[in-house]
């Protein structure tokens, strides 16, 4: 997606490892929990290219149905274009829609 200059917002899972850069900032609080943002550099496994991202961390007030208390989201959307709290909210809406389809 990044090679095609597409914006991305996805949940960080095990295959998305990288190097955290600098200290996390605390952009705010949502209804779901506290949001933190931190720069992250991920390397493409096939080409070794470095991909600069932001890792948004949501410390949940209530655990998910799977028991998760922390969610890590990755995005390439610059902070000046979309604040961390807004992106976490967008992801939450997507998650609600996906859950509705599963039921």
C-alpha cells in the first residue's frame, strides 16, 4: 500500500515488527481509553525498505472480547493531516462494523 502512496491504518500484529523512535506522546483520551503516539520504522521483509510509520497505542478502559487491554495501530497518515485520537476513532468505527458482520 505504501509503495502505491495509499494511506493505511491497520492493527499491529506479530509480523509487523520495527524500531520505535523517540519517546511516545500522549495525544489524549477517548471514550475507549488513553491514546499514545510514537514514531516507528518498519522494514519490508522482501526488499528491506524502511517504512516510516506512526504507532498509535490505545490503552483500553475495558478489555476486548479476546481479553486485550492494549491495541497498537499503525498508520502512515502524517500527524498534521489526522490526529491520533481521530484515527483511533476511525479504527473503532471500522471494528464496530466488522463485528456486526461477524454476528
